[in-house]
C-alpha cells in the first residue's frame, strides 16, 4: 500500500504515465537510448530490447520479473496496458517494495538530458508527421517542410512549393544530408582537420548554388573564407541561423492540440515527439489532442520551451508550476532549466525555496539553497 500511495501521489495513474514509467526503467538500466526508442515501430521491437537483460549480471529470477514488469508497462495497446493499482501487485514490486520505495524517494538515477540539437537531429529522416519526401541516388530522406522553410526561406527553390515528393539528380547525397541536418539543428558541425572541413562546406555550397539558394551559399562561403584563417584542427561549430523556432508556434502544419485547464494551443507534433520522451508513443499512435494538468500560462511556457529551448518573460510562480509539470512528464532537460531559472531568484528566500524544492524533487535547487543557507550560517559564527 505504501508504494501504491506513492504512485498515486506522483500522478502515475494514466496509461501514458505507465508507459513513461516503463521507458524510465529501460533507460535506467541502460538497455535503450532515446534514438532507439524513437525508431521503434512495434511492440516486438520493444520486446527484442528486453532480451538484453538476460546478458546483464544479477539474479535470473529478478531479471525475468523486471523484464515482465517493463513489458506490461510498454504494451503498445493502451487498453491492455497495466494500471497503477495492478502494477503494485506485480511480483517484482511486491517482493522489493521497501527498496524500490526508498529508491523512488531517494537520490535520482540520472539520465543525461539530450540537448536541443540532439533532439532535432533525432527527427532527421524521420517519417513521423513527414510531409515531404526527397529521393536521391536510390535513397529516400523524409523531411518536415515547416522546419526546413523556417531555417532557410530559399529552400523552396530546391524542394518546390506544395510538393509532397521531389527527386533530385546530379548532386551528392553526402552534401544533401549535411545540408538538411544543418537546417534541422540550426548548426553545422565540423569534425576532423581543416582540409576535411573545407571540402565538406564546399559540397553544401555547390548544392546551394545549383538551386540558386544564394543567401545560404554566401553565408557558408563567408564561413569558408574565415576557416582558412583559423588554426584549429579538431572541432568547430558554425551557427547557420537563429536557433529558435518561435515563429512556428501556432503556424504552418500544426497537427496536435495541447489542452490545458483553461485553454489550448496547437503545435507541431513532430517537435513534441522530438523534445520529450513522454509523448513519443502518444504521437506514434496518431493522437491529436493531449490534455496536460496545468493552466494556460504554464502551457504557453511549456510550448515556448519545446520550440525555443528557453522561456521568456515568465514569473517565478509560473516557472515553479512548469517545474512540477516537467517532473510529472519526466522531462529532465526542462526540469534542469526551471531549476536554474529559479536559482536566479532565490536570494533572501533560501529557506522557503529549500522546503519547496525538497517536496517537489528539485534536487539541483535544493542543493543550491542548502549550500547558501550553510554559508550564511558559517558567517554568523
């Protein structure tokens, strides 16, 4: 009963919460990455990943029981997925309740949050919500028109206007892939020595010139010229455009509606899919309306972060509510971001924030407040 009360306390009740719990279990034991999760299309794909558990050290019965628990949580059919109350009766939990309860309440197992660029790179050549298909050299690249056009207004010269499919000839796939990845992430990553970097940029510039994308070509040519004057040999990042996709909010091919307690916002499902693991299976299932336990102010901040990787002009109370939503959605990167925003407002209110952070799983904020309180106490001595 202790574990059941805890699951209810942290709102692990909906079928999507059960799915998220299963994914968290797999991520914590290191048998699946975010990229692998996004590429899965069937329940059998997920079961195949669970086979990895058999090769891990540890008690065989415990491993089999754990694998069964995760499989029940990750049933692709929501109506067949285990519910929270039945979950606590599972043999893996009932036999290890005290240990699991203390793990849940104690120090978190850290899963490194992916960066904005990694999230966007994960949806390169992703067929989910793709609305344009580029064929080249017997290969197909699935793209999302709104993202490409937001990064590069000239892209229509290459992919056309209103086309769902385009075939490109007489250009190398390597250069095209580099160009499209650059448009998805907002950055161009150069690895290797200066010669390799220059040759790689030249391939993209030739494609831009071939399709008369002259603004992009000029920008990259300027970077190429500057490259000849640099002495680095290992790594360089070229920012090709403003990182943020804010202008896309409520514009273009929005196909998912997020519903708050007092309003709703239409967004691009592919960005929700890319940024937050909690929604991956929901988007794959074709769901178009998703309810979130927050008000419209918090929902606005959430959507802003999905698109922009930052939040502008929000009060401390809104950030605190957003942190609670991030914790419920297991959105680790947003959770860290909210904690950092709150840390900048802590001065003079450390005790209050410390108590709140301890109650709401804001570990970074709690440690910061505790450190400040400790330093102030030492000064008084």
